[in-house]
């Protein structure tokens, strides 16, 4: 079934408004943007013929296994590899010294930032349990693991710095000599001399501490790669499960001291990333180094235990807040001291500053907070490094702001929706310049809140909360924005040494009229092959079936930045739209010559180029393509050959917004909490494919619920990871995730090519706050004041028994 | 010395004879000895279900079965569901209901779904949800997967009632 | 996470299993469903030098009634007990198919075996709880022939049993059929190992509870019978006050310890809840429903 046929199939689930419009207005050209077009990616994934890195056949490649640190902190005193080298099938056993001590260093060009060098293999110190020390190269993974068991590493163990409570303890060894107090970044982002006075005289001042537990993205495909030197291309080719192929290339270039041209990075099908794969991993660069050195293909597949305990984590944060309100519940001032536990090193290239930066900059969200001051710090610990996990700090800042709204409402006897209404940036306020220096363009902040409250009413949740069946029920309603698609100018403010932002697309039409679009983005489940084709199809007036997206290959696409930060559809799709418009101009130019008309009189409609007002004077676009390629001698007016165009996009960034509501049930007998219903009102501007947007929302909400109730990376007092399996690190199953009703508002964005905004992280951003708010509501008769996630049954029991304090109980067993 | 065994097994209707080391999991035999890479490895400890295949008609986690144990047995993997270009009803329902995003966990869910549907269940959303909770997905939030399996259960039941083959 | 090397042996009769185990020595293990053993081997936490595959052993996949005993062959899959047990066979043991539904997920139940679970001796495993609840006899075959070990002597510690190194579980004989039974568990996610579990069985004779068993899972190294709590229920009226008193006794009787899932206090609260609910549910579900 092709796109045309698929688009005309009745969809039982939800009405297809674009196609319905087509049915009633057959004279209007078909529009693909807005269509719930079935995904181009689906058939191969459903057949099992997806091409993930480990699916690429290469029976002769060597396989890597890593010997990893058994302790959280220590000095390496000896590494003995002789036993391992002599084992069956072992090709080499390599240490950092053997590779020349390669490393990665992420740099933020700010005084307040302390760069840390992350050796690819631990050099003389180990800084987290699971840190890779030795690489074993063997004929297959089974044999590599056998040999890894026989490498002996002697480590003088040192006591670890684990939690924020450990900071500043003089009895604990310094993790990086360059940062004796453990602070890797200290950003006093915003100051306001009047804030103290304002808070001092405010009718209501809340002083609160909020905490968020360490989590990990846990994509279903762990990290994996295959590295191979190709003589003919004079290149190291790295096939890798990544979100950022160009940045991986740069990382390899930096770490191994080779020119970028000598490295090609290819991301085939990628099984999820969520930010864990938008940084450069050490092991992949080690594989590249070994492949170059040995002139032989080398593979590495991260197993799930490695993925959980030794790759990248996120969101271990604490917020110390002072918030002042007038007697109508309006913010007069907000002060935040934010501390992020960012692990042992800065990740490349984003650095450890990304969480503190985003937290301090975006905390106010959709609210007018009056005066604002924020300081954010990133602290080193003997845990794996923090990478930008979906939402980055925004799940936390939304949790903070929404709990503040709930608390202020309770203190002042206000309705929780009303207090939000009073504080939200109003439609008349746009463009709104906040005390955080951000100008917010129009969004539906108030409308989303109102619609959310209305939907909660329609769904009968309040009646459900009245039920007397032994379960306690509560509702949480939260409202927030999500910054998306920020280009170079905005990214530049972070002062990263490598500033991401733009994308460049090429669009080429071949002799048969089919189109290839390239983009520097790198999809891993977001359906780019479908949505980018929809965008380009509308511009070129051809079917999306005829349009193929090529991304994820540094040799095939222009330099770009990859897929993260909810940027791809807007920036990648935007650059494709610009390129497609230029290609459309070329088609009109050629058609004009072939039809003896002016280019301005040519319209592209449903696979044809025709003269406006003279529908008989027309050609198929395929005919144009064939003529351009095979009969170019008949076209004398054109100066350029072929049908190819380039386009770029670099928007300033814009805010989507959403309101979420959660209904939770708490069983006092077990302390169990279940999210039983969930509503999302979201506004991401023009929606290219509503089915895909809904999917992103639902998947995000599931991860958010996971971090609210089920997931935490826990450590023993010695720094041993306690949650290294899927039994202990509890990714939710279908039984823990309710149906999520999604409603769309549409505030088109005039800063993007398509009017769309990004939205990929919103689900994860709002859900922890919604669930936490609902839990506190469920236990409102027990003076609940739960200000941390994840919330466990024992925590709820403590509230019910009146024995809790709002301090987070110790994370260690 | 590797402990190797001659194994005869039928996979997706085709017979194979292989020499296999005893510790090699069925998942690895399928993927690397037979090139059937649709079955994926997500955890190798029996929780995520991405490696689910049918072993003599029953759903199993192939990371927890050794290849040698499949001797004399019939295995079905995701590659057996489609007929050339034609996707089967469950696969089509997955696409219709957006039951996949990155696609990595999808083969496991399809085989789990096929196994469940082969028990000719009365379509019941709560029961389907329970069955689907056997596998992990990090992308979709599961709603599309539950919708797809429910829909196909209903479709197959009404086909049976109508007596169509 | 690939397992370490081992020698693979296949057996076709129980006697052959015993013979091979004796030959191979202590480092050899039986491979039945593999749902517990294979993950441990993949983590290299278990490194048996040899595995004896018993999936090919004939004659151990059955569920039969012999008088008051329900006899389950060791290689009966969990799934079989869940869905294929005839009404007359399960009379008085109606809880067993319901207990099976708590075991992991469908694909785990397809493969895992009752004998394997009994031999593995996890204190939250449903068949281990059922074995103690119904005073089961565990029948093993060894070099010296068959012997039956009462379940109270079978579970000797965390993941340890009274089995000899070259003995194989061949049958579990559940005894003491009763009209009422229930198992309640609490886990964070569907299908996870229980944080705690409570199983009860009893008859009601002349309006009084009779022949009461209470077993807790997940609170000790083995499934825990609670004679004090049982004594409270024995002869008492089947009503809420009785359940409450029994539950209180159960919660007080345990020393559960703390871990990521909860501390001592939380687990006692949980046990109290689960015990009460198990009794309430057992009363409602009559015989073999």
C-alpha cells in the first residue's frame, strides 16, 4: 500500500481531518502536512528487516569487552593482562597507555566552568564503578568476556563522593584536582538586588527544598558500534547507534588526533536514544582507535548491565527555593539555588553545565515571577557522567514551579487552577520578556490550562475522587512550556566550544522524478522519514512516497548537529522546506520553458506543473525530470544543470506549551500509587503528523511516570550501583501506564518554515510534576508535602502515618 | 575445547543443521548463525522480551534458551509473519495504531502478540494490557500496542465467526 | 552478558539425569525452564561446569489426583497448571491455577517448570509458597532411589534446599485440600518478584475456620509458615476481626529487614495488609473457582 492508498484508508481511531477535507473539496490540492500518514519506517521494522548496528552482518569482525572498575573511586596500581592475552580467540588486550592515553574534553568558554578530561580508558584513577579500564579484543563476545574475567586490575580503593550531602566533606578525596571543592560549574545566572527586600516584605514566603533522583534513559537498544578502516576511502568508518553522527566524528577527531575527513560516522537504524546517545561515548571511540590501529573491523555491543550502570545518567538535582507571593497568590519574587550531581566527568560535547544552565535559565516557565535570582552549580561525584536525558532539567523545574503553585494555593486558600491563572503569562503579555532574559513568543498557556481543567471536569475525575472504596485518589494539573529548536544564536549563549544550531538540507530530484532529501538530523523513532517527506511533498506537489530521507551519514549529508532538544522537525524539516522551495522554483523554471509560459504563471499541483488558468497546458513532474536529465539539450534558457537545491534553517528557538493532568490512586494498605488516567493538552504549533505527535507525547509521559514512581539509579554507601538490571531499575510496563488522552491546540510559529514547533520532550517534562501534584492531592487530608521524586510506597505510608518529613529519605539501603 | 553440538532445527518452516557451541543462546544462533536479525537483544536477562520467539508455538525469551535446546524443535521468528511485501493483520494493525517508534522492541511484541492471539482470546483490554506488560518499550507508552492487539483479537474472532479461512 | 562455558548433556529419563549428575559432580546443574538459571548464567553469577537438560525427559509432565493429593510432575510448565487442570483434579486446590497467574509473565510461564521453581527455592516463588501452604511432599530421585521430603524440611535457606547434589526433583505432591484459598502479592510492577506475599488456606466447618494454613513470602530466607497466626484463626469465625487479629500476629512475627523496596516497618505494614486481604479473598472464592 503506498502513501496515496494509505491516506485514503479510513482510520477508526481518530478522524483524519486533512483527508476529510480532501473528500469534500476535491478541487483543492492534496495537503500532506496535517495528515496522519502511516509511517514510512514501519514496514521494515515490522518485518524485522530494520538495520540496527548489531544487525549488520560481519562474521569476521573482532569483538570488544571491557574490564571495568569494581569500585567507585580509587587509584589503579597495576594492570596484569598476560593471562587474558593467552586465552582462546583473544587478539589483543589494551590499556589507556597502549592507545596513547586518548581522551575527550568538553569545554564551555566560561570562567565559571572547570573542564575535565575524560580518558577513553581510565588512566591512573577510576572515578565510578563500571568505568572502563581495559579493552579486550577477541573473535566473539563470548570469548572476549572469558578473557576479561582473566585481566587483573589492582586498585587502591578510596572513599567515594556520592550524593550532594557528601559535598564539602574534607575527608573525601577530590575527584578532579582542578576542582578541589568538587564544583565543575558555578553559574550565578541571574541576580537582583531588590529580591531580598521583596521577599522580606511579601505576605507569603515559601522556603522549600525539592529533590529529584538520578535516572537513566534506558533506550531498548543499548549503545553499539562497528568500526572499520577502509583503505580505498582512507577513512575509519564507524557505524554507531547515535543521535549525533557529526559530533561523534568530531569527538573521534579530537580524541585520536585525526582529521575529520578521515572519519565517517553512520547511524543506521537507532533503537531509541533520549539523550543518552546525543553525547560521544568512550567505548565507541576506543573501538574506532582499535580498528584504525589493527586495520580490522571491531564491534562493541553494550550489554544492559553496562548500559544501566556505566553509560550516562541524568537529573539528580536539588532546588533550594525562596518564593514570595502577594495576598492574591501572585508571585513577587523567586530565588533558586540549584545543585546538580553531574557525575565524574563532563560529557562531550555538551559538558556537565547543560543541566545547571537549563535549570537556572528556564525555571520561571509559563509564570510571571516578578523578581528573579538563580544560581546553579554542577558537582562532581563518583557516579557516571550526566548526559542530557529527555527534558534535561525541565521535568525538575516544572515540578518546582507546580509544587510552589499548589503550596501557595493551600496556604492562601485558593483554588489550584485559579492561582495558576493569576500567575500565567497572558495572551496580551506577548511578546513577554522575562526576568530570565528570555522573550517568550505567543503560546496558548492560559488556553491550555483552561482546556485541561475542563477536560478533567468532563472526565469525571472529581467524582471518582469522592469514591469511598478504601483507595485515596488525587488530581494534579500542571502547566508548562518547552523550549525547542533553538538555533545557533540561542545555543551560542551557552558558550560551548562547539555551538550547535543550524541544519542544512539538500534536495535532489532524479531522472524518474523521485526525490532524495538529506539532513544533518538523525532520527531514532521520531518518524522523520515520514514527516520530512510530508513537508517536502507539499512544497513539490508530489506524493511523499516519492521522497526518501537520507540522514545519519557524515559523508552523505552536510555537516549538521543531530537529533536532540526537540529540534529536528523544525530545523531539519525547515531546512528541507527551504531547499524544496528552491527546487520547486527550478521545476517551475523548466516547466515555463517547456510550456512557453512565465515561471510565475506555473503552479505545481498533484504531480503536475501547469499554467495557471489553463489546466490543459500541463506536464507531469516526471516528464520535467526526465527532460532535465536526458534531454537537457532542449532546454536553452536554464544556466544550471539538474534539479538540486540546498537550504538551511537556524531559528532562534521557540516555546511549545502543554498542560497535563494526572489522576492517581493510592492504596493505603500497600502504599502503592497508580496513575489511572492522564490528559494532555499540547500546543506545538502546526502539526505535521498528529499520529506521530501523539506518540511522542505518550512515550514521554510514560518516561515521566517512570521517573515519578518507579525509576532511580541507587547506590550503596560504598558507591556500588544497586540497580544494574531491569529487575531493579524499574522501567514501567503497560500495566503501569494509563491511556493518555491528547488534545491539540495550535499557535502557529512565525519563526519557522512550517509553522511547527518542536515537542518531543514535553511528555517527560510535565508528567513527574503532574503525578507528584496528584499524590499530594490524594493525601491532602494527611498534610502531605511530598517534594521529591521518585515517590515510593514507603514514602506514602510515612505520610499516611504522619511520620514523614519532607526531606528525602536516604537513597542508600 | 569448545563444547559443540550438532543441532537440527526448523526455523520459519525451513530446516537447518548447525554446529553450535552449547553456551550460545538461541537468540545469538538465530541472529548470527542464521542471519535472522529481526529478533533483538535488549537485556539478556529475560525481562525486556525484545528477543521473544515462538518455540513449538509457545512464546519464549530466546536469550534464556540455549541454541542446543532447540534441537528437533520448531522456531518461529518475526520474519515468518509477513508474506513477501504483504504484512499480516497484526503488523498492519501495529502501523495503524502507531504501536512502534524506534522499532527495536517491535519484533518481540509481535511474537508475543501472535502467541497470545493464537490462544483465541476473548478481546478484553485489561487482559491484553496484562499480556503486553510482559515486554518493555521505551518509546510508545504502550497504548498503540494494546490498541493493535485488541483490534486484531476482535478481527480474528469475527473472521472465525463468519467462517472465513 | 554471555555465559561462561559449560558441558551440555541431555537426558531422556529421570534415572539418566541422576546418573549423569553423579558422574559430573557438584558443579553440574539441572537445566529445566531456565527462567531463573539462564539469567544468572548470563550475568556469570552462576558458572556451572555442566548442564543436564531435562526438557527432553519424558513422563514428568502431568497433573494427577491421587486421593487427597494433587501430584504435579516436575516438568509441568507453569502455564499448564494455569490453564489445563480439570475441575475434578483441582477440587480443593482451586488456588493453584490462580497462583500460577502471579508467576512473571506469559512467556515465563510457557517455559518455567514447577519442579524447577521448587528446586530453586526463592522465598517469593509461588510454588514454594503453595508447597508450604499445602504441606507438600517434594519427591526426589537420587542414586539411592526416590524419597519424599516434607516441604517444611525441603526449604533450608535462601535458594537452598535439602536436595543432594545428584538428586532431581521429580514430583511435588500437594496435600490437605481445602475449600478456601488465596494468594495476594505486592510488587511495584506487574509480573515482578513480590516484595511480600501472603497465602492462606482453610475450610469453614459449622461456621468456624478449620485446618488453617498461612504462609508469607519475601519476608525471610524461605517461605514462612505462621503457626501463631494460624492458631488465632483456627476455630474462629470467618470474619474481619479474625483476619485483622491474624494479620497483626503475622506482621509481628517477622524480621523482614530493609532493602530498596522498603524498610522493616513498611514490610510489616504490607504483610498486615496482604494477610487480611488474602483471607477476605479466600472466603469469597469457594472451592476450585
